[in-house]
């Protein structure tokens, strides 16, 4: 009888159950996060592959550092006037 009374008062089992539940929750969250990251990485890889499939490697590439374009010239404008003398 004494063993049963001590077993009911002992809380070590309750702490173990708490740790098991907490560990299961952490593992569940880790699995959910892994699934989300895996889906995003797979989608990114597929989109990158689709983009690269549309590119033509024989096409001329733009110059390094940006896009190509045309350059223009700028000029200055001024006013001309007359100089007069007074008597």
C-alpha cells in the first residue's frame, strides 16, 4: 500500500509527460518550417530553370555595367545683344 501512495504523490512522471509534449510540439514546428522552406526553394529553382530555358546563349549580351544606349551632344545657348553709346 505504501508503494501505491508514494507513486501517486511522485511528480516525476508528470514532468516527463510535459517534456514529451513540448518536444513533440518543437518537432512539429520544425517539420512545418522545413516543408515551407522546401516548397519555396523548389518554386525558386523551377522559376530559375524556366527563365534560363528562355534565354538564347548566342544573343549578344549588353556591355558590362549596364544597358547599352546612344549618347547625344549638348550645346549651350546664349543671347546676343547690341552695345550702344550715349551722347
